[in-house]
C-alpha cells in the first residue's frame, strides 16, 4: 500500500497544493484513503462468497420474472433520475451509469470535488424519497 501511495503522489503531483496543508498531512490522507479502499474491497469480496451448504444451485441466467422485475426497476429509477434537477442528475448518471469516479466527474464538469460529492449525495437523497414509495 505504501508503494501505491507514493506512486499516486508521483503520478499526480499536481494535485498537491502547499497552501492547503503540509505534505505529511496530504500523505496521511492518501494513505488513509487507500486503507479504506482496501477494507471496502475485502468487505465486498467476503459478502460475494457463496454460503456454505447452499442447497439450491446458482443459475447465471435470470428467470423471465426476474428479467421483467429488473426492467421495471430500471424504468422507475430512470424516471426518478429524470425528475431531478440537472445539477444532481448529471453527476449521478456520470457516476452510476458511466462509471466515472468523483474526481473524473469534477474534472469534466469543471467543479470542485466537494461540490460533486455533495450534489451526488443530495441527488441520492432525493432519489430515495422518489423511489421509497415503490
């Protein structure tokens, strides 16, 4: 992990801003972020492992009912995203549908990273309110 942090620091040296804090603080923040990423990755991997003693075989293909349910959910979610203000819907689409990171979204929209994160968070809260009754 240390190598990853230093590699990222070398590769993206332009992101460090002396006026915002010390280099050691920036390094600690990068290291903390990488550690959290690792923990989240491990959590995802452990939750995806099949349960021991599963009696039903896992089928890779969805049933016709599951296919219809997924399509209906997709329509509901797309409709709800369409009801959001564009300042919320655009970053959400870029993040969840295009798979862009928050940093990439910030670069493309020419907005501060914190603004992008706030807009995504506020948009998700609004989506929850729109989709919760369903």
